[in-house]
C-alpha cells in the first residue's frame, strides 16, 4: 500500500482554467527545473499558454523536460517543435504507434499519467490533459466544460514525483541511445536510472531541492503509481482496501469505468452492508468500447443498491473518489483494464477531512446539476439492440485482454 506521509498542502483544482492558471504561475517562477508528463498536448488556446510558459522558462536558463504520449500526441506541431528546440526545451514523444502499433499488444502500454514538478518543491497530478475544456478532439466545441480535477501539492511526496519523472526521462534516453547503437552511453544512462530507483543518485545539473515548503501536519498524502515494473496493482489495491473498510459512504467519479471482478465485488459488498455507494460515470457517447463495454457491469451493481449517475451535460473526464469523508484520491487512473493493467498512471491519495469535504461537495453538485440517475427497471428493459452491442463490446474487451496475456480479468 502507498505510505501516507504528513506535512503536505494539497489544493484541489477543478477544470483546465484553474489547473493551468496555477501551473503557469509556478512554471513562470521556476529557477532550476521543470519536468512535465502528459497524455495529450494540444496547441489550442489553452495549450499555447502552457507551451509559452515552458518556452519562457527554458529561455531564462531553466532545464525543461516534456514527455507526451505517442497516441494522445502523435506528433508535435512543426512550428512548436522549432520553438521548443530554439528555446532549449527538451521534449520526447513516448512510443509512437507506427503502422502496426494498434496490432502490437506491447504498444498498448501508454503514458497516461499527468505529472509536473517544478524546482523539486511543488508538484501537480490529476486527470487534466493539456487542452481546452470546451474543445473535444472528436466533437469540436462543447457547450459546457469537461469535468476533471487535479491537485497542486507541496510536501514530501514532491520528491517522489521528481524521482519518478527523472527516472522515466533517463530510461527514455537510454532507449534512444541504444537505438543509435551507442551502447556505452546507453549503459551509463540505464545505470543512472537504476541508481536513482535505489535512492543512490543525487540531483543532477546543479539542481537545488529547496525543501517541501510550509508544513501542515494534519494533511497526510501519498503518491500512487501504476506501471509495469514495481507498481503493477498499487492503485487498484488502494481502492479495494478503502472500499473494503468503508462504513458510511463511497463516491467515485470515473470517466471509463470497467473494473475487474474483485473491485466490482468490493462495491457490491459495501452496498449490501449498508454503505451508500454512488458512482458518477460517463453518460455521453464518446467511443464504442467506452460506452457499451461498461453497461454489462451495471446490472449487478444496481441490484445491490449501488447508485449510478450518468454525467450528461458535457464529457466526464474525472478520476476521483471520496470514501467516508476522509479518504480521497485525484489522478489519471480510470477504473478500467487499460488503466489498471496496462498504462502508466499516477494518483495522489489524501487523508484529510477538509480536502475530502471539498471534493465531495464538488461531486455532489456535479451529480445534482449534470447527472441522471440510472433507474434499475428502465435499465433492465433497455432495447435488445443496445443489450447486444453492450455484450459485444464487453466480449471484445475480454478477447483483447486475453490476447494481451490478461486472462484473469473479467
């Protein structure tokens, strides 16, 4: 389980406007280093503000490192590639698909986390991509902003975020060097990454880590990662533990909700023992698999008394939860196979009544103003065509996981 540490300040940020305003302010104050990872980086009105902040930082001598996922961001706009290169921003597109990528299971392991660490003193983590809240890549202009959250954190876990992003960058550089057949340099880069993972590597490039900022002992927090090495199931196990210990209330907002059997059973058992369980899920059609593969798990949840609310005023992109008004998490991890079994994800876990209350209030407002509660009787009577498509999508998902060597998920 993730180890909760004291001494944090955690600020909840709802939506791209609040998130990027805080992010740009911190990047503009950066003195030594900025490290950023994201799934999508779009150079729309919002993305340009972030890009300009990274450019300004690099121009004044700050070491700036940016990693984008090769599916979320297949390529960097030529004009911005030139500007980043001229300013000294070091950027990398992680694992582009290529021609056969979609048919190669190894290429499904995406960089989905959204992390940023500035000068080793402040970190950001959440589900918000670098894109405008009112724009959707498939549907264009939205009438209402996308619902999503992030957190700004100071305290001990900032060092963990820094080490995580630093280690990943070094691994990318080692792979790049290997491809260029400079095996000696690649071995050195890999050795440094391993040393960092073992806690043996000091900060590089003259960076000065200035401490964790103001201490607030009552706020306990932890960084939860999911990768394919040492953190394969940490996020899921943390959810299952908190759900299993819940006595009053569980509220989960998740964009792509298709949990495995153990997590589903945990929610069902919680509802059956009297815990009020409320799920805020995606109500809009975004992708065939996203929309239809989720529905087959509704029946057992509804039968146990779980409340399912579908968010319909705009796209839901949040990956957050509040349990018993004390335990809360904000991050990039959906509760679906892609996030829980394949992608690199990052969540922040917060044990604090005030923070949990703030997030809970925002979710209650979202459910009341933008959610539609699923009626169990109406769901059971949905048209046969929809039921067929639901089962088809669910079966395709299981087949894909079987091909990927994940036969136990169901």
